[in-house]
C-alpha cells in the first residue's frame, strides 16, 4: 500500500494544474496523480477548440468569470515562461441579422462588467478589415482572445510536476474511494493507495467519482459531443483568426464557429449533440448502459423537453454535412461543402440536476477528506491554473497536509 499526502484523480488540465499549484506552495509534498488512460489530457483537455477565452460570456462575480480572468493571465505567463506556442490573435463575435444585435450588446456589456479592456462594437466595414469574408450587420471585437494547444500545456504541467517528485499512476482506473477519519483509501484496478487528502477531477466521470463518497448526490454528467470540420488548405484564407456567432441565449452553447489552430489550419465547429456514450467521439459510439442511465435521469428528460427543437437541429446537423455547412455559411457565405473535410470530435461534460438545470458554474464539493471537482466546463482549460490555485488553497487551509 502506497502512502501520499495528496492523491489527485484525473490527469486532465485541471488535475495537473492543481498538482502544479500544490507543489509550488508545498515543495516536497508527497503527491500522486492517477488516470485510467496511459497519457495526459486524453479527453476534454486534449480535444477542445484550443481557444484562450477572454471571459466575455460569463456572469460577473461567478466562479467562471473570476477564474477565467485570473487564469487567463496565469496561462499567458506560464506559456511565455515555458516556451509553449500561443497567439493572442483576437476574435469577432458576429451578428448576421438585426434581431441578434440586442444579444450582441448584452455580451459587450457583460464583458465590460468583467473588466475586459479594448472591447468594442464594430461596423460591418470594420469587420471586413479583420475578416474580409465574414458577413455581418454588427460585431464585437475581443482583442484578448487567443489560441494554444491545451494538450501541450497539460504535458508541460505533467513534466514539471514529475520533475518535482510527483508519482504518476497511469492506465489505472479508480474503482472506489473510501473516506476514513484520518486518511482516504483509493482503490484502483491495479493497486491501492492511501492519502491524507484526495481531489477528484474526473471530467466526464466526475459524478461517478463523487458518488463514491457523496451519499445521495443528485448531480449527473451528460455528455455532449462537439464535432469539427477542417477547411482544406487552399481555402484557409477565408478565416484569419476566430469568428464566432452571437450565441442563442436560450441554448447553453456558443454555436458553430471558425477557429485558427496553433498547429496550423482552420477548424469549423463544434456542434453540441448528446452523445450515446460518455466518451462517444462518433455518432455511432454507443454504450447501452450509459445511454439508458441518461434516459432514465429526470434531469435529462426535462432538458429534452426544454430544448427538444435545438436538440433535434443539433442531431440533424451531426448527421448532415449540408446542414452543418449551412450554419457556417451564415458567417462566411463563401464556404462550400467541398471546402470542408470531416475533422475530429470532443465530448464535453455538462453537470445537470434532477430539475433539468445545467449547472452553469464551476462546482467544487467537499466530502470528508475528499474534494470533488463536480463541474468544470468551458472555460476550465483557460482558467485551469486559477482553478488549481483555488483548490490548492482549500486543501492547504484544511490543515490535513
């Protein structure tokens, strides 16, 4: 039986950022990270859009807003210090119809309330100076937005932490967590470890890990797949940087958009379709048990009742390239079906309560000597070092280590 001060479950970017912050505050800490995959950032952290979010969308004063703004600065400093390529290229949020302008103005106001500087409403002519092929009636320019590889950030965090003595148990699945008075026992499918404090950062399985110590937890993770198309190289000139639509205020996703990738190339997407498997990266990936579990959950049924029209449109767009292209043409009419080839996909974890409310903020739930990161949706990657700092402070304040 191996003994540690702290065990972190989940080697995604939030788990690794937390490890980094703990080791910086307590050098020599006996720290272990466990992940069921054989590599870091295997799921959400390594399959997102790679956007460095500015914090424009989030409710002022929320954990998302506070951690995104602080984490943005931490991330930029970290990348610069560790020579990780990034680019603060800016983005435009584009209204393509007059009816979208009030929502665009609300986004601008929210960004200003969150302390973003340099935000401005711009005209179609000014949009054309930034993105010549974009069709708009108005837009907001967000100079702080940028791009990076979060897989590269996660790998660098892992390398730094292991250099400081962190133990990594990769390709080990946690099957149980047992809180005791003075310690926590973590059982994996290969070993057993004991810690003074455990932190779970399980992403798509955050609720499953939380249920190991939280009796009666009602939060359930619903997986939403985001699919991308890639612009063929000869058409990459259609997009300079980041082009976003005005999001539907009645639907909790940002809509398909164009993103320049730090590795090169332009991605278009993602959509947001309910996956039939928590790690279902294809329309045809199916886990019958997980699908039935979702269907039987009252929160899921209420979400479908609330968003049935949007859900049907997303599913149709997943199955129909023509529908996907049509959505993109609202932003850039020159894009054609033959300009796009099927790209990758990611799955985002959305925490939902039994009443059908998607949890809109980061959610950290203590349980004895265990702290569960039960909800860490976008912009968690941008905010990761700030989230890690928040969690590290909680752990150190507990005086268990």
